[in-house]
């Protein structure tokens, strides 16, 4: 098994035969460590959640498994200085049989801009939606927008009438633990219909017989059964025994054993995702420390933490070689990543100690590290390694590793001092990272980072159409971020998929399963 950065750099149990009428169903049974957080398509911008919802709902524009833009609910589009005009696909039906029209596009963009939406940063590029006719819309923008098509892949389209009838015209407020009809029920236009949904237990999807793309894509699945399995050894055992056909996140230490098993195969790809730690550098006092001040306000402390983490050791010991240590929180394949910016800060615990002493923390200090234990490859193990490394420079770190459903609200509610986060970039453009993680009002910016020039650049690159000028602005912002270190980058993640060779499942570097391309042999 070999892993290369080629894709990233360039970009960007055997199925059981279930009797049914005259033929057997093609059923894909799959698993991963963590379930989708919600079926509300505008509530949580989280990879597995988006992947699940994209089987049910659709966007105007999508990406195939090679991450190339392709038409979905829009058949074509054209850019203008004040917006983009989209010709919508005619004859599309929602799962309940109602027609998809321009009014659903208007409604969905308004919904995605709601305060409880986790897609505001993408949707706010559109100031309004003009309905030209039932199957033509113009997305009005505040000036020319060179990346609008890229931003639209995350805005899924809902049925306006269904949403009104079920009192879900605004997205679920996930951080506040809100429960709505859209959390477990759905009415999309996509290739699969929700048959049943039991969160953290079993989700069953059946093929949409009226899907517009049935004859346009090679996928031949009739049913998908998704069952999350949090324990890594249990996931592997389920695959080896034939209980499941596909494991999205097999434990890295078991890949060779899986490859050696008859009837199984492993695929790997450099993912468009970076793993890092965030510092709360804005609060006057940390919640988990006895100090009367916040040491993360001092750039010397943030630099010391960067120097105290041996990312090469994490790559070698924790990640089984399947990671690329980094100094950026965005990977190759994204506009803005360059080899110079991606070069590590280095590992120098003695310098880290000296910096802590200069900052007034010669005896170190205590802090809690919040970490998910069912989201990223070896997430808890990475955090455990970091805790041990920071202890060697005098920092006493208490680890709180919990399921992602409890971890992410800590970040969104700004109640974490020091935390792990991973960030994929579906737009393949740095604006997505700036808008969510580094802009003053970014919804996932729990660091409190607020740099006037970075905020200015984040706004400017939404309308700058000169590629050279735009790239120069992005590089300038990343240089500032590299110097100020609001985050502690660990690595770019490499993903591995394990599957029965009864299926052809193309791997995608965004870690998203695309059943429209999955073939049961």
C-alpha cells in the first residue's frame, strides 16, 4: 500500500441477497466511528453529516469523487459582475412527489443564512436570489464573485412547502441541543430516501426510483444500511466477518491485516483536511486554569506549544506514517497552500521551555485539552501524545476526550480553552478557512483571533477576480497567520477506506462516500 500527495497537490460482510420482486437487492452495509449529527442539511457543517445529507438532499452544483465540479440541480450557470445565473434542472421531484422549482432555491438560501445555520459563511456570498422563471434563478452577489460555484456545493436545497408544513423553516440550533422534525426526517431530491433513522444505531436509505440521475451515473445500489461502530476493533471484526461491506475509517494499525484478508481491499488518499489544536487567545482568564490571566494571549506561549509537539513522532508512531506534518491549517490542493508556508516550525523542547520562561511561566501552568474520540483518525491518541509532549516542557494538560456530538458544541459555544479540530476545505479555496476559522465573526473561530488585515483580506478575496492579485492577498494573510499562530497545526490527514471487493467504491479525498458511483459487482 502506498500513499502519495498527487491528488491533493493537483486539486485541488459481502452484501446479503434480500429477495425483492423478481430480483435481489444490491445492499451496501457500511460503518464508521461516528454517526451524522443531524439530518437537517443547514444545521451542522461537519464532514460525516454533510456526506450523509448529500445522499438525501442535493445542491445546485456538486463535486464528483475526483472533486471536479459538476451540475446537480442546476444544469448550467453563467457569471456576471453582479451575480451568477443558474438554469435549473426541470422535472425534478422531491421525495414526497412535489416539484422542485426556483422558489425552493430562494427558500433554501434564506434558511442557510439563518442565525442557527452552520453554512452562513458560504451562503452570505449571495445577497439575494432573483427568480427569473420557475427554472431560472440569479444569485445576486455584492460585486463579482470568482468562487461562487465552489461555495454552492455545501448549500443543500430543501422543499419550501414541506419545511413550512413541518415547522422547520429555520435550521436546528445544534449547539443548543434543539430537536426539530428535520433532525430525523428528510424530504430531498437526492438519490436516496430515508426509510428509517435511529441516531447512533442504524440508518436505512432506499434508492429513489424517480431520481433524475438514475441513468446518468454507474451506481447500482438499491439500499444503504449505515450502522456506526465506535470501537475500532469491532469495526475491523465486522468487516472481516462479512457483517459489513465497507469501513470508512478502519484503524490505521489494522490496514495490513485487512489487505491480507481474502475478498477485502484498502484504498488510501491524501485528504483535503488538516488536523490542529486551537487556543482561546481572547478570554481574559482560562476556564481550566488557576491562573488569573490567560497565557495564550502571549505569542511566546503559542510558539512554545508549537515547538513542544513532535509532529514527526506523531506521524511515525501514532499515524502509522499516514499523515503529512504541517505548519498550516489547510492542505495541498487548496489555493493558498504553498511548500514554504507548509514547512514545519520544528521540534525544539528546549526553546519551548525558554519561551515559556520569557513569558513568565517557568514553572508551566495547567490547562484542559478538549478532544473528540470518534471523529478523526486516531484523534484521542494524537491528543494523548500531545499531553505527554507538553508535560516535558512543564505544561500540565488534562485531557477530556469525548464523542464529537458533545465535543463540537464546546467549540461552537466558545467554552473550550484548548481544543482539537479538523477542517476540510470543500471549496478548495482559502477563503473557506479564513471565513470560518480566522475571520472575527467566523462561526468556528473559538480562538477569538481578530486581525484587521486578515479580516480585510477575507472580504477582499470574495470579489477579486485577478488570480495573481487574489493569490497574493491569500499568501499575505497566511504569512500573518503563520507569525501569530492562533492555531497549532499538527498534520494533513491521510484517509484509508476498507471494503469488500464485491463492490467498486471510488475513494474521494474529501472522505465523502458517493453512492452514485458505487457499483455492486
